[in-house]
């Protein structure tokens, strides 16, 4: 299917660095260095915040991800297509707040996935949530809420608006 169909293009993720805190970035797998405000991140780029550092990521569809202090996240996928687009982020350490836009702000479908610890989370439109490797707090979400897939779980867990899910410490994938 050359030249026909759902053409993909890699979409930049804009890094917004908050004043006064230490934020580092690793581009193209290179060593971490001090991050500049409004640099563009692509697949496999990582961002780390120090204890006093805060930063935000802005995706092509308007999804915003704010990193708390002591966080480490990696952009895995940011692909914009005509029909179905995809963004995937891995939380290696720390806590993030994520807000996805309304459905009408972007045409086509978007699969938004966040991987943290043993959990893989799919986020619908109009979601506001706080996520870490073992905790998910859904402040608001369209539809049923965030779907969480966990290794060895028979069915995915759905965490709805106003609910919190905590993966037990004893859980071992």
C-alpha cells in the first residue's frame, strides 16, 4: 500500500520546563543534559526531573502530561495519521498528571497509552488522572474510564471517574 491510506508522520512532543527546577533530557539515546524550554522530543527521548524539578509534555492532539519531582518518562510513540493516531509514554519513575482533550479537538481516533510499572493504561478523551507505577487516580474521564491491563490478570481493570486503583505491593508479575 505505497502512497495510499493512513500516512504516518512522527509528531514532536514539546517539553515545557518550569522555572527554578532541574530538568534533564536524553535525546536519541545520548547522555542526559540540562533541558531547554520548548525543545521537541521524539520517539525514545527521555525526560528526568530532580526533586525540585517540574516539567510538562504537550502532544500533537493537545494531551498534556505534567511530571512531578523525581520523575523519569520516555516518549515511545507520537504518530499522527489521518484516521488513527497513537501516543505512548512510559513512566520509569515518579508520578505524572495527565489531561487529554475533548473528542472534538482532533479528527480521527487516537490511542493514548501510558505504561508504568506492571500496568498498561489506555486513556479516553476528556481524562484527567494522576498516575504512577502502582497507583491510578481518575479525576475525570469520558466513557467508562481508564482501562488498565496487568500481566496475569484475566480481564482488564476499568478505573472510572472519581476512583482510585492501587496495585498491591505483594503483586508479582
